[in-house]
């Protein structure tokens, strides 16, 4: 698919300047995903430790009971990580060989990660 994209971009006289890889340790991914909570009524999102609701299990916005997605369990998450490593992670080497890969640390606040992405894409270090 990456080679097909390369070919398509060439046909369109376009190029790819960079590919961002947001690097997060596996245990942090598991913690983030197993802690997700969502409101089935209004769609508000929470996290058990990063952004907990004011009242446990209750949506701050509409008062509905919060849920955890059925696939946000540790076994399913670890399997998704395994599939990623087998099927998607090899693309990093493909883009690294072309000098396009920009790996950034994906730990920290969403704002700090956004800043790191901006710096990576602007060429700053």
C-alpha cells in the first residue's frame, strides 16, 4: 500500500514530506485504552485516571451512566498491539529508508504531543 501511495503521488506530481510515528510504550497504551469511558447518550469521553468524571460512572454533561467499550479490555488491546507490530510497524522501516520518518515521544499531555508533532513536521528539534 505504501508503494502504491508513492506511485499515486508521483502520478499526481505530489510528494510526501514526512510520516509521523507517535511512539508510546506498550504498558502506557494498555493503561490509556483500558481506562477509557464514554457516554452512550451524548458521546462525551472520559478516562478513569487522566480525565475522570466528577461523579464515578456518571457523565458530567448529561448524567447518563458511562460505559467501557467491550473491546477495551487488556487481552484485546494486547492482541491489537501484536497485529500492529506484525502488519503495520514494518512501514516505519520503509519510510525511514526514504528519510521521511519522524518518530516522536507520544507520552505527555495532548498539547505537548501536538507541539512535538508540529516541531517534527517543521524540521525543528
